[in-house]
C-alpha cells in the first residue's frame, strides 16, 4: 500500500456546506478544505462566507460561495443546481444551515413554526433530493445532516426546532435505506453544547452555564473546530460502510 494513502483524504472531492458563514458550519467547511476538498460555502447573504473563505485561502484551499435563503424553496433548488455546476459534481453535501425560534407552545406563532420547518427540514430534503439523485446515478456520494441533542429530547419553548431535529434524523435513515445500495452514505452528526454565537446567551448565564458543564462528563463546552473531524470522517472513505447513523459529538452529554 502506498505510504501516501489516506483513508480520510478528500482530495478531488467537492463539498457543499450550508450555513458556512460562522459557527459549526464554518468550522466544518474549513475542516473539509484542510482534508483536500473544494468547498462550496453557502449562506443567506452575499459575502456572508467571506471570513470562512479567507481562512481556507490561508492554507491555499479552494472555495466558492453561493447565496440562498433556505426558507425559500425556489432559491434552495437554484442553489443545488448552481452547486452541481461549480466543479461538475457534488461529492459531499453537509446540510448544516438552520434556525430556531423560542416561545411557549401555547403562544408559538405559526409563522415561526413554518420558517423553522422550511429551513431545518424542507431545505435539507430538497438539497438531498436534487444532489442525491446525481450521487445515486454516479454510484457514490456522502450526505451529512446536522441533528442536535434535541433530536433526542424535547427541550423547552422550542417545539418547532425539536420537531425539525427529530425529523432530520428520520430523513437521514429514510434516505440511507433507499440509497445505500447505490453506494451513497447518508448520516447525521448531533452536536452537543459548543461555543458559538447561537449559544452565547447560555454561556453568559452563570447558572445555566454551570448546569450545562456539570452535565457534560468532559466538563467543558465543545469548540467548533472539534466538530470538523466528525464531518471529515463521514465525508471520507473511512465511513463507506456507515449508513443511517447519528454520530453524537457531545463530550459525553448523552451518556450522563
């Protein structure tokens, strides 16, 4: 075997990462690029991925940007077709883009419910359907959906988010069942508590921060870059016989 062989190398692969402007999406996009992939970064606004692309450029990685509002199906479909045209194919799809709205269930605005579902489950389905069709035809591909600790629990005042993250796990398994025989692996990552802009309020709350850290066996929050290894693994040949799996990256939170 060649000494240059690396089962985790993504050289020659193209990856589309939604929600790549910051946080976990940014970290995964950079990680995939470091593994050798050409990364198509998606965000909801022009220039949203500038910082991500600048980080990738620092190590001479190759990246592109696409813009789409994930709540708008027509924009999602257009982005999928654009992504397929960047290098001629998409080998890895990371459905990371998401949103959340908080309100007690008795008062939860239906408009918020719809938007959360549009972004968190409808967009991943459309992207997977369009890009997955090409993967099935080629007989090769990786789809990575981003789940959540709320794929296992219900949370409080986030009924739409919890429902959407349960749904993303169901979609992961359903697509894996249909596409595994075509050598397309569909899996999910369930991040635990990571230090991102989305969790800033929790980190700043002394009582909640203490409760969270006490629950995590590792005793600390995760750093975004600590999620990139899981993404590279599920995008690589190293996961060729893994399908329909939800990989928790949580510092042991679920074990507690």
